[in-house]
């Protein structure tokens, strides 16, 4: 099983998970005259994909990786137990469709396949509180990349609806844990990544689904709102195909960028005993924070030497998420908040 | 929230929960007026909540809140992105979430009314969302509408023909409507009313009460679904034990 | 032409009686620091640039209970230069318990042909306060902007508060109505501290409402802070809009410490 068919289901606009009621900022852009036709829409979609699309793709890939590390999916009604992603993200498709289509020319060193060497791995046995807190942390990373409260609210609503649908389509322990961890609803890409893992998709496929839905929802909304020729708009989406592949690729690569190249060990002297550090009890957080500032191996040793194995394991996951892209789009923020003030809106967001 | 019920195999595990009543029909036929009327008539005897599916934002919900027929907190509005029928038939996730949110906040409830956005004659509720559904027509659409049929007219558990007071003015023959409806509805009931004259839509309210009674006889008295809250408490305890994150 | 590497450092210490003393003020040209008040330091650029290939780092360490204000004398003009590598400016700031940092340099102007990377790592203690403004101008008057990539990471006691990348001069985002629209400059201000903590979650997570103005918004974050974001046709309009947002953000937390904007 390589997840391709599951990916189609997951990305289908007919997936009954509430996506049809969101315009991704297009309704407000139309109201303000910022998007009036196919030309504007093309630029809107391209910019949205490069910002919100990349961020959601990376978060979805991270969530997929985490979910796949957790447990085997439980058997749904009338289905055989699945084994696909349970053995870890490294078992994703060795040659995904993306690599086949572009001739594999770009795969040299960009960390596009997520290997077990990078993945912090399955939790130590017997403590689900650990995975609950990891899901919360990943959701908090999504919060930190979503400055606009209107966008956080829309993301949580969509995530909640997707989670309820996914739990019936692809029941799994990871989805149950996620639901317990974030009862108000996780950010949509987090739910999407967890759903993707439960459906048997690899992180790259989760990223591709996230990138795809980040532009198809707004494109459909524009067709409805502006009465555009639907084929014209689908041509715009077709023109984005390469960018979608690239976005999914970059999203996955960013997971292996846990240590940014510019964040080498401090030399200018203010890395000594730290003022303002939280007192003991925040050991895992400290370890995670250290991991951002040091080489990975160093951080792991550092953490393992000072805190319990669970905390070190958590810190390795945390460190994996620090450098995920956070590409902001000020106009989308303003549009999302403006949308809430529109008394005659058709879409939720 | 609604995503966290333990049973995952059926959208609407019927045991011990409120009857979910969908109300659909064309734009302007009087769906919102009917919801208000039912709230007036049933409010004293049944524990109610309402989900509206507005075309534009929260207009219907606001109308109901202003009408003062139900605690405003018990009304949730769902937006449908230009496609009201999608939200009640093809992709019911947002409506289910709203229904279950109301049940969790105010449960146990006897009846949750889901009002669709105004749509066309083909729009019906998914059985995954509504246990029973009412389709509302009005006489001003012409007395031929029941004969034309369509899934709403033929399959709804109750067909309501509203604005009978206007029949003489628009030249609609109620006996024709009654006969045509009976012909396509295979014995399912049709009620004629004028909510403007009968502010409680008492005949419809009586039907709804029967439906609720029958539902509770079959599936038991509604009780509060505690599963979600239990899970959340357990999660909070776990969080207190785990390192802050 | 050779490239430049420089590391400058500002560090405060508590001097008793609630006062702040500048414990370290280490310039490293072209990053030149001048103390301009008891708790205030100005960054005085010496020499043009940064240019491609330059690597500049500024460390800011605000000790517990102290306060510091960092400004700059003028705008930073990022120029092309001959090297292939981008110019890099890294600011690492740590704000201790009960400490306050106000960081508001003048705008960064991305001149045509430049390639610039700005990296900010802001680490806040649980009850630290910060006011942090960034303004980026897309090229000098009438020119196409160079390329810029700003990454901002703010954590509170190790938890992520705000992580953002901002791209300028890329084909994908330039002129996109979703990103900068027709603006010529973009800015943001992070105002954070315990006074901006979201109310404790009881049952349902309810987001605080943003305050929205013409071309600006004050966005309450999920954590203890507000981000003001603004777009502008020019640097003057951008500053005006940011100030509106900063005032709205400050007003949203009555009793907050005075991290808000002082007159420049």
C-alpha cells in the first residue's frame, strides 16, 4: 500500500469535512476589489501557496510523521487491520509519483524522503500522556505560525470537522490521541497529517494534500463568487502543479532542517548561565530550546544526560518542528480579520 | 465538541439523544417562521435547540434571536459557502458539529431543529444529519408545485404548505395542492397552515410532538452524553502530570 | 572586495534599587553601539551596507528585572555587493524574568539587487516583556526591491509564541493580493508579556478578537502577546499604521508595563 488512492480521497473537495464553506480569504478579497478576475486570482493563489500553503504542508508532514510513529491504526468496521504507516515514516513510497514525474532530478540532497535516521521514533512504551503533550506541542507550533485569531479559528473549525470525518473513515489510535489532546479541535493541517498517516499516506503525500487544498478551496470560492469560467480557473490550478510538487518537497525537507544553518553554537558570549531561565520542572522545554541552538547530536546527549528518556525523546520531536516554515502573508491576515466584519458573508472564512 | 463521541461507526447513534428534525424548502417559503412558531409552541414542553444554515451570515439566527422565542445561546449558525444543499446533504460535518455542540452545552435535549438555507425543490437532508424532515412550500409559488414533485416534496416526512391565507390572492387552489401532494407522497402527511395567522403553527407542532414521543419510546429518554467531558477531564489530568508544553 | 563579519553584544545587569546598568556594550564595526540614555542604546551604522556576503550578529541579553531600549540612528540600507552569498543579520535576544526589552530600529531598505537574510531569535522568560518592531521597505524610491528573507522566532519559557518567515522580492509573493498586495513596505510589531496572556481556557477555546484598521491589524496571538501587522505604500504610512496598531494592542491590556512606543 503506498497511499496514493488514500491521498486522492483526502484531497478530494467532496470529502465531507466542511471544506466547502471556506474561501481562504477570497471572499473578502473579492469584496475589497483585490481579486476581480482570473489574473488577480492567479497571483492570489500563487502567493497563498507560497505562504499559507507551504506552512500547512510542512505542518501536515510533521503531523503525519508523528502519527505514523505512534501506533498501528485500529481496524475499522469490516476492514482488516492496516499495517502501512505503523512501521514508521521511512516506509513511505520509496519512489513517489512526484519523483517519477520530474525525473528525479532534484532529489539529490534535499532530504525529501524522510528517513528513520531523522525520525525520533516511536514513544517509549506505556505513557500516552507523552504523545498527548506532543500533539499539543505540534498544535502550538501551528498557533505560533498563525498570528490572526480569525485564521486560527477557521483552522481549528476545519481541523475539528476533518478529524470527526477521518475518525470514521480511517480509525486509528493516533486520531483518538489527537482528539483527546486538542478537544477544541486541532489546526487543520495537524488533523490532515494525522488523517493522512491513518489512511496510509506518507508525509510527502500529506504535505501535497495540504498544499493542494490551500489553493483549490479559494479557487472554487472564486468561481462561485465571481462567476468565473470554471475551466479558466482550473487552468490556473493546472499551472500550479509544479509549484504544488515543489511545495510538498520543500515542506518535507524543512522537517530535516531542524537545525538551521545559521544557528551555530554561540560564540559571542551570552550563552553562559542563563538569566531568566524557568526553574526546574521545565527540563524538557529547556532541552528543546537547547536543541534549537546546538548541533542535534549535542542536544540529544545534553538532554539525555540531564532529564529522563521521555523528555529527551520529546525534545527530539520538538527540535524537529522549530525550523518548520512560518511564511506569513500580511494581506491574508488582514483579509481574514476583515471577513469577520462583513455582515453579508457567504463563507465561514 | 462533536468530533469526540466514542461511537465512530454511525453519524447519529440514536440511543438516548434528541430527535434531529430538518426543515427545508425554497427561499421565502417560511422556514424560519416555522422554526420560530415551533419554538413558541414546543418551548414550554420540550428542551430545544436550533441550528440555522444561512445563506448570508447569521441572518436567520439573528431573526430567531430577536424573536425571543428561544434562549439565544441555544441557536448556532452554520455558514454554507454559497451551497446550502451541500451542508445538509453532501457534507454534513459542520451541521453535525453544531448539533453535537448544542447537545453538549445544553443537553440532554428533546429536539434539535436544523433549518436549511433556502434552496430548490431537490434539496433534502442526509439521514446522517436529520432523523425526520419537514419540507415547507408556500402557496405563492403556485399550486402546481406539489404535482411537479422533487425529492423534497415526495420524500419529506411532513410536507407543510404555508401562507394559505394568500391562496385567494395568488389564485392557488388548495384542494389541487392537497390532491397532487397526496398522489406523490405515498400516504405521508401534508399540513396546510398560515403561520402569520397561527403564530404557533399548532398542527405542525402537534406532529413534531408525536415524532419526539415516538423517538423517545424507541430510543429511550435523552440523557447527557458524558463521554466527551470524561475524556477531556482525563486529558487535563494527563496534562498536569506531563511537562508543560 | 572582502566581506565583513561582526559580532556585537549588549548585556544588562541589575544595579540595585531596581536600576539597570549596561554590563557589556561591545561594538564590532560596522555594528557600532552608543549608549544614549541610562537604559538606552542606539545602533550607529558605520560604513555602508550590509553587502552580500557580510555576516553581522547582535546579541542582546536583558538580565532579570532590568530594562533596555535598543534603537538605531538611521535606516539600514542593504546593498548588492559582489559576493554570491546573501548578507546575513542575526539578532539573538534573551529577556529575563521580569525584564523589559524595547527594540525598534529604523526600517531595513532592500535595495535593488541585494540578497538579505534577517534572523531574529527572541527568547523570553515566563514574565518578560517585549516590544519588537520590524519594518522592511521594498527598495529605494521607484526601484524594484532586492530579495529579502526575514525569519522571526519568539519563544516564551521555551514554548513557541510566534514563528514567521517573510519573503520579499520573490516572484511567488510579489504583487500577490494574498501576501503584500500593492504595498511597498511591510512591518510588524510584537508586543508580548504576561499582560497579554489569553484568558484561562475553561471549556471552549475562544479566540480574542483582533482590532482592524486601514492597512493594519492588531492580532492577539494564541500565547501571551499581540502582533501588529501593517502594509504601507511608503515608510511614513507604514509607521503611522503600525503606531495605530501598537496603540490598540497596548490598550487591549490595561495595566501593562510601558513597552509601548515612545516618540522616536
